[in-house]
C-alpha cells in the first residue's frame, strides 16, 4: 500500500473541483473517525458523519507545542499521522507521561465542561497531521444527529442488559444540556 506524502496529497486535491474536494475530504474524515477506537463502536453513524463534516486539518512540525498546560481547552485533536508527547508540569519541570500516535486522540476534556483548562502540554515529536474538533462544532454535530444518537444509546442499553438512562437521568431530559453530555457519555462508555 502506498501512502501519499503531504505534498503529493495537496497537489492531488488542488487539481479537483471544490465540490469533489469537499466530498473527498468528508469521506476521508469519516473513514478516519471509523478507525478511532472509542468512536468506531460507540457512536451512531449519523453522529460520525456530522463530526466528520466539522473536522479541520492541522499540521505540526517537530517541537511545535500543540496545546499548553493550563490554557483554555476549546477543541480536541485526533492524530492522523505522526506522533506527539504528553508533558505534565511538576513544579518547574516537565515530565513526559505518554506518547500518542496514529488513531489516538487528546483534548477530550474540552468537550466536557466550560471553561475547561488543558491538563497537559502536547508537543509534536515528528511531522504530525491531526484533525481538530471544536466544542462548538461538537455540540452542533450532536444537535444535528440527536435522534440517531439517542437510538444508539437505547440500543446500547439493550445490548448491555441494563438501563443506562436510569444511571444517566440527563438522557431523559433531552434538552440542549443533555445533548452536550451525550459525547461525555460516549467517552465514559469507551473507557470501561
């Protein structure tokens, strides 16, 4: 299998019409999201498509700080290629606590509470391509696919043999606040 370099990929995309480029980007984003562990099994197809339409591309060079510990968290990142290190400040020193690479993500805390602060500094250790999803775009994607998300949660209830809605009463309220918490539920479910 041959993988295009970033330059080759950009040259190919530049030769396409805007409509075709948009469709291709949407399908590539959707295919990528289907590879991310917590989304591939937990998210409704309509939600995945809505999120795929909201993703933005970001590129980082080795040494670039992607996010800084303590700064405002307003987006999460999905790694497409490359790698980053997770650094936590302890006093005046930074300590590496993890390395993340393809199909992994970080910054999900930005989706949970407002205003959220970054828990760690993320720094690229090689040329890295990521997709970003802002909190506002995530809320919009969840609102657009509300029925499908709630149907997927009901299906998960049945498959697990217990009522998640009794454990998560916000699912019954179905207000804007509850919609924003659907993503929180998906993340919590994926971490079990």
